C-alpha cells in the first residue's frame, strides 16, 4: 500500500507553495525509510568522490615527489628506420668499411610541371652535367614521378631551390660509401646504387641483417693485414707479370678470415670501372687444382691412418706409368725417399704411392672430413663448388695425392690446413668476428700427434726443402709449395701455372695460416727461369710474416735456440743409410 | 558569518593561484618542447655531420695513403724484428741489482751477453753511451 502524500511530504509541490512549519522528523513509518535511503545514497556518492580524489592526489604525490627525480625520457629521439638506412660494416678493430650517408636527390612530378622545356633549360643552367633533352623528355613523359639526379651537393640544392620550378622537388636518399675502397672490396662486396640492395660479398650475404640492424656488422678482417697481403701479392704479380692472384690469411684456431685478397680487384665506390675479371672472387669462388700443396693432406692422411710413419720410405727411382698418364717428379732424386724427403722435395711419385697405400675410400673419406669435397658455408654468396671425380679410380687416387684431378677453393684449402696444423680440429671458416671470450668448439679430424708431425714436416720444407724463400729471419714459418698446371683449352698447359704457397706461422704454435696463389706467373731473369710456388709465392709469404708479426704481437725468436730446434726436429734415416737430422 | 566569508575568499584565491600556475607551467612546457625539437634537430644534423666526417676520416686513413704520407714527411719505418725484444733481454747496470735479487730480470743480468735475433749485442753496449 502506497502511503498518501500530503502537504510538505509531496515532492512535486510547486516552488511558491510554502508548507506550514513542520514538526519533528517522523520516528517511524514509510517517511523514515525514505530518509534512510537518501542518506545512504549521499554517503555512497561522497565515498566515491573521496576515493577518486584520493587516487588523483596519490598519483600527484607519486609523480612529483616519489619518482619525479628519475624523469623517464619516454620518447627518446631516434631517427626512424627508412629504406635508405643500412647498418655500417666495420673490421675487427672497428675500422669503418662501409656506411650509408644521406644525400639529396633531385626528383620531379611531371604532372605538376607547367613548361617542361623551360624547366629543363633552367635546371641544366645550374646543373651542367645533366642532358637537357633527357631532362625535358623525362619532365614531359607524363609519368607520376621521375628521378633526375642523385647526390646533389648543398650548393646545387640551393641553386635548384632558387629556380623555384613547380613540381621539382628534393628527396632524401641513402648512398653507400666504402672508405677503404678496393682494399676490402672482395669480402665487403657492393650494393645496387639505385635501391641499396646488396649485390655481392657480405653486403649480399647479410643483406637482411644489414637492413634491420642498428649496430654495425663486425667482420673478422683486419684492414692492416689486408693491406700487407695485397701489397706483397701485387709486388709478386708485377715482378712475374702474372695475370692475377688470390690470398687468404686465417686464424688457425678459430676459422676467422683476417685477410682476403683477389687480384685484380675492384673499387666498390666506382663500379663503372669494374669488370667481370675484377669482380670474380678468386679466393672463394674460384676452384683450382692446387697442386703439391695437397701433399699436406696426403701425408697427414698416411700418418694419421698409421699407413706410414716418418721413417717409412717409398721407391721414387722411376716415374709411374698408369694408363695414358705418366707421373714423374719435378725435383727428381731418382732413389728411395723417406716420408719427410717426399714432403720436402715434393715428390709426386712418393705421394702417389703413399695415397695408394691408404686407398681410395679412406682418401675420399679423409678429404671429406677436412671439408674439401663440399662447399663451405660462409657469410658471402661467392662460394665455389669443389670438383672431384665421380668415379674415384686408382689413377684419381694417385693424381689427387699431389693435387691434380680435384679442384677446390683457396678458402677450403686454408680451412683444411688450419685443421691439420692446429692440433687436428676443424673450424668452420667465417668472415664475422667472434666475440672476445668465444672459443669455437670445432670438430676433431686428426690426432694431435699427426698434427705435430705435420708441423715438423712443414718447417722442414722451409728450412731445407722447396720453400726456402718463405723463411723469415726471426720468425718460425712452415709451409708447403705448390705449382699446378692450369687446364687450358687443350688439356694441361705447361706454361700456365698456378703457383702457391701455404704458410703457417708460428709453426711451433700456429696462430695464422695463409695461402698465396699467383695466377700465370712468367719466369724472369731474377728467378732463374723458375715460376714455381717456391719462387713466386713463398717470398711474398716471408715478407707478409715479417710485416704482420709486430702488428699481431708475435715476438721474434731465435730460430737457432736449442728448445726450438728440438721442438721442430725431424729425425729420420734416409734409405741410403745416411743419417739426417733436420729441423 | 565572517568565518564563512574568510574561507570562501581563501579558497577563491587558491583557485586563482592554481589556475595561473597551471597556465604558467603549460606555457613553459610548450617553450621547453620547442627547445627540445630544436635541440633534437641540431643533434640530428650533428650526427649526420659526424657520420660523414668519420667516413671521411676512415677514407683518409687508407693504409696506402698513410704509407705515402709517411714516406714523404716522416723518417719512420715499420717496426722490424731487430727493434723488438722482451724485458728480460735488458740487463741491469752493474751494481744496480734490484732489491728482489731473485726476480727473473735480475737473474738475466747475471747471464752471459744475450743477442737479440739479428740485433746488436745489448750487454756490451754501455747503457747511456749512445746518447
């Protein structure tokens, strides 16, 4: 039952109506209930407002007093990533090798240009290197957007701006500069000038990373060693009137490539002067029959498989006739030779017999373990695929023993030789710098003892064998020469040689493995008619070692000290009964 | 009644002061924001300049160029092995043995003359005589 409302109790009473003075509040009944409800609502609203103001007040105190001290820069100023942005490339010491700089390009929106002929005439008056007809054609082409000129200088930009031609605008674009130019071109590569897309080298191999990364890409290269390598190789190429050459210096214990040269080279800042020959990376893309440097693997394989020891000997008195081939020695001794003698005099006959003793299957397996039968995976796309016979016959076993009938890249050679001399651990080659505290695990491919024996043999080559010109006074160089006849159009060409030297330094505790190959050297009077690896490539290695040692912090030693002589001694008896102690 | 008036005036002045303070702060913030924009643009310009200059620095420091400049202006040459040695190859002067006489360096002074590989005989050369 709703209560009847009278007089003052009526909430809808007109304003001018004044009720009679009222008495005390009703103590009970529906009136009291109404009052209670109103009061509760009022209280609730009050509490809500108090809470809201409390929260705001607390937040104010919090912002101004509590965390006001550490003002956070919520919108730190960072330039936005644009299409033109591309990360720097630096060498292992932080030396800048590639960078994208901003420049203003001159563009036009032909539909907004009123008088193409006048505009073209005006533009050419301040930019004389533009072709007036071309500009006019572009401006009247009816296209939406044309690009007239890239890389305006600030002066040119000012002059064009002063012309005030409608529809002609500026656009910020990036262009890639390579401060070291040709010095590091073979590894760094280059980009497409139009869209800054990587076309070769690390620029292409790491294109995605360079596009997105804010930090520079650190290469394993050392610009100083790069300079030494290229300069010394260029000296040999000039002296022997050679066609070109390639060289690699690698860290023997990590697989990092610290220098790589492919000559003739190109300047990535000036691609118009580059040609097919200079763009071809001879060190990684070119695969060649490497010649006698392969005896490193043949000997290591025989020693590691215990087929031969340093005291074993082989009959090298007469050439081997097999099928239509004849295998003979260049430095023929025509007698029985021990394993160290076969290595130091680079006997083809001895090496072939050694490989036959090991057998085709194990030879193939061993070369495969050293990564010589598969293309290496590195950060640049210019990687050559090794070539080797599908059917591995006896004659293949023999010729591969001294580096013919198998083509590999210099990168593979350096990687494999590093494993042979560093204690027997194969490391993946890389063009990126390892972090300072990172020591790659690697894969063991031969025993420590074999590795030590091989170091002694490689020292022997430089001390008394075919690689004497690689000796660097004060430094311990070991290595192996190689002279391969290149396959011409009519089979092997005797005059076209690839003369190489693989050097290890310091040989008693290898840190660097380097390979220098000179392509088609011509013998000169100074070399007494010789153009072999020992005459052409070995002297470069000697000079490279002497120049790089102070830079990489390898102190000179006394080669004649007893400790070193003992550490590198090879003790063997020649089959003729002569006792030979060499080191 | 006068109490009520006083409180009203008090609050009213607080409101006016707060309003003015808010306006003042907002105005300052706008100014600082302009300043920030200006500084940021100048930082951008400086950064671009730095990028260009450091690229040019790297370009000017090409080893081949440095080598040419060295040959033209300096009498210096790259370090060779004869200029390198270790501390224990340096003898102490006679009668100048250090306090810890058992250090390797001190023992070295008692050794016979040591030859640097290919270098001069250090012990026979009187220290200071060359000056």
